[in-house]
C-alpha cells in the first residue's frame, strides 16, 4: 500500500480473545494476545521509522473491549449487553440472526450477547469499536491534523 502512495495507516490490535468462551481455561491465550499486540506496536514503530512521511496510529481495541466486557454500561452501544461471558449456540450457528431475535433457550436476545459464537464478538462490540475509532480519529485530526483526513 505504501508503494502505491498510501500514507495514512490504522492498525487495530487484537481484541481480548482470551476472554472468549472458547478460550476459557486456556492459560496461554492471554499471553498470546499480549505478545501479538506488543509485536503490532513494534511493527507500527518500525514502519513509522522507515517511512517518516507516513501517518500511523494503533487503536487499542483490546483495552476498549476489555472495559466494555467489564463495564458494558460505560457506552451507549454496549449498555444493553446482559451476557458477556458466553455465546448461545442457537444464535452462533444461525446464518443471519436478527439483532432482536429471542430464543428462549438462550435466555436473552441476540443483541444482548457480547459473543456471537465461542470466538467472535457480536455486532454490538463491532459497532462500539467502529464508533470509538471514528471518535478518536476526529480527536486526532483536531489535535494534530493527521490521519483521518478526507481522501479524494
């Protein structure tokens, strides 16, 4: 991308997959995620040093989503979450669950789960992440005029 004149780069670190239902009880999961995210910061630093005309930014999705799982009411997007530790197989393996689907055996609606399946977050946390990326992007633009600029 850089070779084709891209100069604005956003890196998003790994979410807290160590908290996913599939990773429960896997001691190495947390260390793996931490190592991955440390390496991503190093990659960003090395890329920036090698390409000083590039604008780079690493968004900390891990920190955001950990807080959303700990305190869902912190943001309007996640305030409706009622189950942040499990997924429900009925929703997980449905081709396209509707946001407001309710299956009695799941206990709560689909949009009240943090985990779509044992490894992936639901649209609720994706929407929170996207919203926070945009918010921080505009804050960065206002502060230093970098990244998030309009592209022709």
